C-alpha cells in the first residue's frame, strides 16, 4: 500500500521505507524510478530461486565483542555482545544441519574491527552475510520491535542515518546486490516477526553500517529487539527465545535460497535430503 506524501509503505503485512515519498499528480500516485526498480518491481515479480551448489557458505557476524560490548540490558548484568554470540552459534548449528558451511566472524568474546568482519566474509567466499544485533533506545523503555537493514542504493536517501553523513551519489561494492539485499532482508524480517509478536519497525536502507558497505555478496543486518525495553529484554535473556530467533532467521534464509543440492551419490537419497531440508517455498 502506497500513500501520497509518505515514505512509509506496506507490503504483505510488512512495514517498508521508500526512498522518496510518492506524489499525487492528476489523481494518480507516482513513485520515484529508483523505488520502482529497487523495491516495487522486485516485490511484484520476485526473484528466481536458483539452486545453490553443495555446501554453500554463510558467514554470520555476531555483533560487538570484547571491550565493544554493545548495549546493556535494562535488566542489568548482560550485554548485547553475549546475546548476539549465542544467537549466532544457534543459527550456525541450524544452518549446518541444513547442509550449509557456516562460519562465525567471532566465536568468543573478542572485539573485531568492522573491516575485518568484511574481510572475513571475503576470505571465506561467503554466499550470504548476516550481522546480528540487538537494539537500544537509551532511556526510552517503550521502543520495541525488529528492524532489518540493507545498504541504500546509490541515488536514494537512506531511511535512517543516525547522525552519519549520507552521500546519496556514493557507490559501494555492496550496491551491486541492491535487489538481492532487499529480498534477503524481506525474507529474514518476515520470519523474525513470526516469533516476536509482529512488533515491526520495518525494513530499512542505510549507509552507516560499515559491516555492509564493502560486502561483495547479499548482506543484511538484523536488530532482533530492544534491550532497553524491559519486556523484550526479558525475552532476549531467555535461551529458548534466542533459539526461536535463530530458527526464524534460518527459515528466512531458506525462503530466500533453497537448501543445498547434493552433487554426488544416490539420486534418490539426494531427493530425500532436499525434501527434509525445510520449507523452500516463497
């Protein structure tokens, strides 16, 4: 659903942010060409789901680590870095069971520069990259919900800047994957909403996440809830809930990309493996 004069849009029950507000001209709504090419057309046509080779590579980036602890839970005692690592390890186990080769940018409590996280994905020839985070609104304890970020296309203003400069004509390597980024974000975001009570803060495009800009593969960043909100912080502190978050992201990845093909061995066994690889429909 589009509204003249508003960048907010709805698609299949999800909140989206357009780059430009649609305009009402002679009784008709017109959208900017970039929004049409980078958002609306991909949503309308979808993307062909290409079967991937045996053991594709996923890199999961648990946000923060070491002295870079991230936000502290309003409940006290625990930090974002702990929860993102646990979430990442749970997702790693799930995706490995589905036939993916999965690497974590960090597997312990260590700090890692954003550039090193990007380089890690490149050196491991990642097919997809996901950065996992939890959010904070500071002293505001009412904000809640999931946000999913992908890189802003060149020529389009970001939906959120967090005080960083937003050079709309600047191009980054990851802009080669604008459509794939958006569809991956959509798939993961939709899946996470199924477990967080549909608290939807939208799919957003931004240039400030340094972990996305220089990726040469589809890449998204997920903010899985607010540690500044007591109710969400309580959920996030529960290992069972973090398992549900991991299962949701795994489902979102599978909805974006089908289970790996089995390249060798008994064809009947390969078909059986595909059948048990999870829901591949979209």
